[in-house]
């Protein structure tokens, strides 16, 4: 029978003792049916009272046929019941004083063949109350219960508890896998007055005995069978070398529910503060709660579920491999800023994994109900579809207690297995990076997965957590969770066991236990709406954020959360989806849900743990103080000190073990040296970064050296790879005077050298060196001629000077003006007419810091009005760009105060090496020279006017080297 609620007491019914004065029996047809005042609506069973003495079995054939019409219409003497209904006949008014020694409960069986059979069960007085409590159906809501005649319903008024069985209650996962290869285990449901649902295994109890005798007594009372004794599973060759482990003290026991009566259900529920209307999925579910309510240290084995949200489509990934460095959740793309890839690089820089030698990875245990491993292969349980993302992994099964974690059904709670939840959770944390397959886990190269198969029960959760920790897990990820309604809160022995297992793991390893916040969009701080185990102690609870750094709308939130992480990653190849024409190598599974935010953080903690073990509180603080800020107050509450935020992998690992400081020492020039800041000046320093990555990956993690002066600021900056060479700086300009030169080495991850490299130098600028190339000293000119002076000057730092930096003057005539220079300034000229006399011509060169140098040449100027002025037009003085054999065309010009035009015959070209070259204004010549050998030629043009007066001009030309 489907039943509901506490049984109503009926009084003032007719006393039938007079009908049977001899005590031989009762004429059943004489019993009137009484309409059940509270249960009398359609769908409820009619209840009547039988006061019998010596009747074991009654055939109702002589009564029911006469009532057949009433039975079929559902109306018989005021009783209301359906055609297929059962009748429950309950004793409710004890009359022991009248001499009745035995009471019988009559139950009419379901109608068959037009008749119904009534079986009378002989029950002693002492057990009547237990046997007579039968739960009614929930097709209508009862408003009273037990002895609370006409009482109010509901927890708010807190007067009583009300119970019924609701056929519509169906668990998301109706059965859990059998333990040790056994049959499936039925999941039951109870719903409290607020609609909060708790699921549990219908016939399993978590029991914490105080002694062996206590345990034995419990087993005897309920014909119990110990399924688990709290001893965690230890696998061969576990990293911590554990060979045995003591029991947690909590037992998982299968009980015989026929030995748990319902009479005290109301009492025990109310004793635990459970008031109001409760719906059960079955009478056995109520019997289990009656059992744990009456027993001390007992609780239901509650059930949770994977915390993944469904995404209906997946990309086919056609056209090549995905580049993990482009995944927004890995490459530090803002506003998320979850820079996982640089965190991997930081560990390489720190020497994890090392270039050679032994090394222990961080073991990340993934506790889940399904992994895409071949369950038909008991030896290796190899990945299905040849999935390369698994890499090297360890596996075991705490459900069947064997060393394979594959499952035929992924166990993600769906009626149709649509994805391997565990495989995808694993992939987010630990999928192999850079293998041209699937995806990449946040743990990169330094984590190794432990794949541990669980079922959905919280006892097995705790068992697996303890097993993972004892077997060397550095991080334990549990992407499952469930609500803890009022029933779960009241009967919390299983939660206490789970809490103790978590506390053990976080203290023993210490293992970090990372859990998902849940996908209901509710405040996790509410113990009835938040998911377990998020609000248990010593867990790192993770919420899910979108790419825009705001909370996922479905993610739970609130103070129990530790940190937030992205969830919309791309998972590894899904073997179920790989059955289509695309093939497994082209499929990636998109993910969503706090189930996938949690392993994101688990992989990051795996990175952190390479840099030193940390307690859970240390990890929480580290994750929060380094977190990235979101504009969403759910994600980044406005609190001091800083809490929650978005996980910052790079910041976390760098804070966990900051980079060591590089060292630097200036080796040239010596401290106190006097230096000339010309092209030959070079500062040199020796540099070293003590981190392994500097030498192991010399061009990947260079040191940057910044050179500066206390007077002139930044001088140079450049990267120095981790190979045997030093840092150098050739400054472009230094002001004269005393300088403090500082060299700072900055590592690839920002650590600066202290103390800095530092020296004191005196910067001096030598005077520029000007040179007057033409005319030759003591040359003679006439007052009618314009004289052209040639020169140039080179200055330290400034190089060739030009323009106003080169000025001419005469000792006899004063300032003659600045120079006009070619580019580059190898020939700077000044032309002037001078008065008669002896002149000392001075070329003054002044550099950029106002230091000057001079050169002089004496010349004699005579009076004369008829002397030509000669100019060479084709080349400038110092033009050395001629190869041997080249034809150079010499071009000259002359002006004369008397002769307007001078003939070609007046122009004569001579060379200091080759002698006479020719006579004409324009003359092609080949100057002598040897390839590769510089040959200087002084070419002179002499012009004679009609009076026989001469004028000259000269240039230096070079043959043999082309600049």
C-alpha cells in the first residue's frame, strides 16, 4: 500500500462486544464502516475498528458481494475508497479492561476477481502501535498526525509532524552502483515542509559505535551487514609508503528495514526538531529515518550528484589542433587574468619539472563516478579511444575495491549517460599539455592525476577522501554536491563522518580538499540551500565565473566560497560523442558548471604544492590575497581583508615562493675611473640569476639589466640570456662631471638585484680636434681673390661637428663666420676676402658641452687687383670614394676682376702623384691607385689670366677604398 502520514485516532465507534457474547467470533457483516473524517477524500483508504478475540482468518465472501455495488462506486456506508484501493483496519481505542487479550489488524487486499480478501494478523498488545502505523498516500495533504487530534499542519507552528508517501518523488539517480560488484542500491527521498529534498540510500546507515559491543548490538537489532568498516583503501606503491590505515571509526551498514517500525517515527522526528509535513518516496524511506532517529550515532547515507550544467552542443574542432595558449582561461586574457601559462613557465623557471634527476609531481585526486577508461580491461583499464590527455595516471575504485576506475556508465546522474563527468573534471585539472590532442589542464606538466571511482553516497565520498590522502594525494577534487535539508541537518552522522574524513585529509598530507559551490544560484551560506560539502570546514569551495569576470548566473555564492574560477573550458575528447563521423580526434567537449571551476583551482593548487606544502588555511589565504578583482560583488566582496576574487595562478605561485634575486657586479670601468664618453666607452657587468630556469632555458628566462646615472637618468636597458656573457652598455651621452653609475638586474619574473651594481666615475670631455686641410700654411693670396678655407673637426660623443660649432677668425681681421659643411661634415668651408697683411686663420670647434679646440694656419695676403679666384666644382676636399680605374671628371671654374671669360687653355690640372693631368675646365681623368690600398691625391687647378696672374684651388681625393 502506498501510505502517508501519521495515523488518525478514531473514537466513539460502535462497541461490537455485545454481538459476540460467547466470544467465538464476530460477524464481519455487522461491522459498520466509518467515514474517515480527515482521510475521507478520494484516494484515501477507509479505516475501521475491529475488536476481535479469537479470529485468525475471515473469508469475506459472504459480506463483500452484498457490498459489491458500493465497492465499485467507491461509496459504502460512508467510506470512500477507490475500486483498486486497499483498506487498512486499525485498532485505535485500547479496551484492555474489558477482557480483550488479543487485537487483530485487518488489511483488505487489493480487489481481485470481484472479491476482496481480508487477512487478520494476530498481534500482541505490546506491538500493536508499531504494526498499526501505516503511511498513507500523498494524493491529498493531511492536516493532522498521530494523537494531535485536529492539530495544525506545518513546521511554522511546530506542533507536530506529518508524513506521507509520494509516488511522484523520483531520485535523479535512482540507484547507486553496488559495492564490491553487488547489485544496485536504491536511492530514497524525503522532502521537508520547505520543499528541501534529501536523498539517501534506502537501507544503509552510517554508524559510529562507541564500542565493539555497541556495534554488535546494532547489527543484531537490525540484522545488519557491515559494508565498510571505515578502513580506507590503500593501493600498492602509494607515494607516502602507507601499508595500512586504522578505521575512521564510522561503519557503513546495510540494515533490514522490516525490523524498523514506524510507531516512533513521529516521536523521533519531533525530538530532532522536524515539525510539519514530510513526504517520503517510500515507506522504507520512513523506516530508515525512524531507525536513525531512535539510534544514537546513526545517520542515513546521503546522496549527492555531479555539479555540471549541460551544454547542448559541442564544437567539432575541424581543421587542425587547438592551441592551448589561445584559450582565454589559460593565457591571462583580461578581465579574467587567469594567467595559467605564465604560471607553468614560472614553475619551469623554478626548476619544476627538473631537467634531470628524480622528482615528485603533485598528485591531484579526482573523485568521480565515471572515467572514460575501459572497464573491460581489468589489468590496465586503459583510456577509451586512445585518449592521450590522461598521460601517466593512477586509478582505483572505492566502490568495488579494485584498481580500475573505468565505468560502463559515467554515472553523471542522467538517465542517459551523455558524458563522462569524471573525465571532463580530470581534463580541466590535469589533461596533458602540448600533445596535439584534446585540451590542456591547469596543472600543466607538474601534476599527475589519481582517478578514484566513487558512487554518489556521502559515506563513500569520505572513504575516498581518506583513501586519496593516505595514498599520497596533494589535492583532492570533489565536483559533486547536494543539498542538506532539515532531515540531513537533523540526522548528521554521515556529515560528521564526512567532515572528519576531510579534517583527516587536510591534516595528514596535508591534502587540499577542493569542492564545487553548486549550480543553483543560491547563497551557499544558507545551510539548507547551499550545497554540501561547500559549507563544511577545511574545504576550498569554488564558484564559477564567466569570461567577463562576472559570476555565472547559476553559480552558488556567499561566504562559504573561497575563490572563483572560470568554468566554460573545453574538455578532452568525449568517447560517447566520438561515435559520429567526425572521429574522436576532432571532438572537444565544451563544459559548464561549478564542477569544472573546482578542478581549475585543483590544478592551480597542484602548481602551488610543487613549491612547498601548505595547510588549507594557508592555501585559502594565498588564493584570496593574490586573486584578481571582479566588478561583480558576488565574486569580489567589498571587504577587508580581501576575500574571494578570481583565482590568479601566476600571482599565487609567485607568492608561494617568490623568485630569488639576481646578482650583478660592474666590472668595467673601475670604481673612481675617469672616462671619456666617446664610442669606445662601454660599461660591463657580470650577471647571474640563481633560479634553475636561467641556466636551463637561457633564452626563455633572460635577465634584464637597466643602467642609469644619477645625473643623466636611464642610459641603457637590455636582456641578458643565461649564457656565459656579461651585460654591456655603451651610453650615447653623459654630461661632464661626477656620476654614480648604477646597474640593476631584473629577473624574468620581476625580482630585482639588491644591492645594485654601482660605481662612481668622473666623466670628462676632451676638446674637439679641428683640422684645417686647405690652404697650406703660408700660402700667398691677393686682396682681389676670395679665399676658401677647408677644415673639419671631430668631438668625443658628438662626432663630426658642423655649422655653428665650427667658426673661423683672422688674427688680423677678426671673426670670419661659421662653416658650410658637406654631409657628412668631412669638408667644412668658409670663403672670404682678406685685407693685405699676414693673417693667422683660426678654426674653432666647440662640442655640445661647450668644450672647444682650435687649429690655425698662417697665410700671406698681398695687394693686387687682377688675380683670378679659382673653385673646384666637382668634388669636395676629402672625397675618398674612388676605386682604381674609375674615371673621375674634374670640373673647375674661375672669376677674374678684369677678364670676363677665361679660355679652357687657362685651366691646368695637376696631381701630387700623377703630375700633369690636362688643360681644360672639364677634364676626365683616371687617378692612379691599387685595389685595397688607400692612395691620397692632392689635385690642384691653376688658372692664369691675360696678365699672367695666377689663382689656385685644391682638393684631396682618395683612390683605392670605397666607403
